[in-house]
């Protein structure tokens, strides 16, 4: 069971999208769930993506504060690829 970074609900890992930090203070989806480093999870629902994009402050799962443009970029990437 994993916790969604947007809504705080728990769900099986297989139903969530894993998000990891990249080296440029950005975020990217980890489709294979094998990338190293800190990761967090989001539901595969646009409502959770929008809520995640609007949050501010530090992300506990990632142990870092991520700026809103980086969050918006991640949401755009998730929206472009419905297979995520």
C-alpha cells in the first residue's frame, strides 16, 4: 500500500503512478518503478494531478520542495501519455 501525494489516500502500488526527482530539480514519471532515489506516488486520475499541481511547500515523500512550474510540467507529461 502506498499513499497518494495529492489526496493522501492509500492504494495498492500497482494502481498508482510513481514519481521521482530528476537531477534538475524537476519531476518525472517512473513507468517501470525501477529508478533510483526518492519517489512518491499519485493516483492515475486527473483530479489528483490537478490537486498535486496546486500544492505548495515541501513534499514529504520526496523530501524536497518542488516549485509549481515543475509540478505543472509533470502534470502535462502525465496528461500527454494516457498509458501512464
